[in-house]
């Protein structure tokens, strides 16, 4: 089944915004456009329900119900129980909270495994546990391809390892890591698993329950929603970790990892992401299916559309002189996040592209360790071209023309 991109784009007010006409957005890995359903819910909350939620008067009751709706519907799409899903101000902050909890639970001499493929959010906080006497082992990428080899992970695993952290997909390498395979290896060694899904989730929500990790994190502002971090912590682990919230919230699973009060309006607006998934499902598939199955079907639609466009971009850049494509040149095994190492600053090239109606970014994108490991010059960084399912063929054509002019 083919994705109806015109219908998809009609769900995003940005594509009708006069100020954005003629510009093609290729920095989606930094944050996506927001779908209309989220904007409508956020506006309604701020205008009708911006009071302390869960009180007995109507505006408050409705506000609390909408926050609960967001948790219920998003957890169902992700294939987990509602109280296994927590909302926080960002994925980075959610990881810091988790690292604090693990640090309190672990003992000196215990070990964790991190990678140098990650965004700093899913490596820096864990590495700081070394200050508590925790051994930090690094699962290293191949310096040429950026690939994480599961065989290398096996060499790092032993009875001391309590946690393995890695990305579902790197925000510069783009390769999709085999989460289920890696999780099985870690679990067999007695370790928990934390997966950073920030760079993968924009390309389709996954069935976390089926995928298998103990922790799965992503950012709503990169999945067409408000600025929130969504964090799944499976029950067996969540009940084991020490409470990080107020003492009187310790018995509530989803409040255990929320030290501060939630942003009521933005949590409630996350239900708009579920609205959007349902809208795409009804338009393209129809019929009855549970929320998880609807999410999987929409995920597959998104990936199918993206993969066809991505291969065109990869083919256009992989053989260019003075351009190093970071990661694989096969679209099937990667996300549409394409980093190019050049003989000049990626940021400077992004500035040139902006004059041609291409919105892109340059720099290190908080993946400093990965770029260093691959020998990318710090002063140059990379040019990053990232898109998602609402990108159409005309925008790809516009990008390829612009690249011909500037590379």
C-alpha cells in the first residue's frame, strides 16, 4: 500500500503556512513539524483547561482526563501497560533521572555498557556513574562504517554487567540496530537494556512490548508532537529501581521517574499523536484493529515511503568527490537521516543550501563521540539531511538540485 502524501501533508498546518512556501525541510531529525491534532489539543487545553488537573470542577476534570487519555492511547500504540509510560521534559532529562536511579541501585564494581554511536543523551549520564565506582565499558563502532557489531557486544558481557545502553538508530550514522537481537544477548547475560529511540521513532512508533527492551525512550517534538520526552520502563525494572519522585508517589509506577510536576498541557497534547496515527490508519487501511496493530501498520506505511525517497538521496551522494557518506548506502537498513562529512564546514554548506530553499543543519548534533571515532574533523562536523514520511518527491528533487549547486 502506498502512502498518500497529499493527505499526510494536509494534516500539518506548516505546509499551508505562507512563510514556509518554497522551502523544503530537511532537518527533521532535530525536530519535526507538528501535526494539527496536537496543535488543536494544545490550544484547547491552554484556552479551556489551563487549571490544576484532577479536581472535581469541570475544567479541571477534563484536563486530567485528557492527560490520562494521552498515557492510555500512547502506551497502547507502544504495546505496553499505561503505567509503564512516563512523560518528562525531554529524553535527555529522562535519562539523567534513570541514571540517578541505577546509580542508587548498583554497587561499586558493577558494570554498564554504553556505545560511542549514541547521541550524548544516552551515553553521557550513564558514563558519569563511573564517579560512583561503576565500571563503564564502551561498545565501539567500526571507524569506517559506524556499524555496531553485536559480536563485539558479546565480548563485553559478563556477570558484572547490569545494563546495556544503545540507540535504535544513530542520529548521524543512520543505521537501524537490531534491537531484539541485542536485547536477547544482554538479557541472556542477566543485564537490563535501555534503547534510545529518539532517531527512530519519527519514522514509525514501534511495538516496544514485542521488541523487548526494558527501557525505550523518544522525544515527542520529533514525532509530530509537543516538547516532551516519552519513556517506557517495563514493570519488572520500574519496581526494582528506587523511587525518584516525591515519596508519596513511590507506589505509582509512572510517577516514580518524574521528580518534578508534569507539563499538564503538553502531556495532554500528546494524545494528538495518537489521533494522527488513527487518522492515517483509517485513511489508508480502515477496518478494526487494536492500537498496537494500527501503530505497526502506520509504521510500515511510513517506512515504505521513506525508503524509496532515501535511496535516491543515497545514490546521489555516495559517489561524489570530497563527500564522505556516513553509514550505509542502502536505504533498507537505515533511517532517512543522512550525514555527510565534507572538506569544509557542514554548517557553512547548510547556510548555502538555505539560499536555495533547503532547511538543513550542520555541526556535530550531540554525536561528538561517534564523529570522533570515525575521524570526522571537529571543526567541520557534518552536513545532516534528514526527512520523514511527509517529505514528497518534489522536495527530494529540490534537494538534489541544490546539492548539485553547492557540493
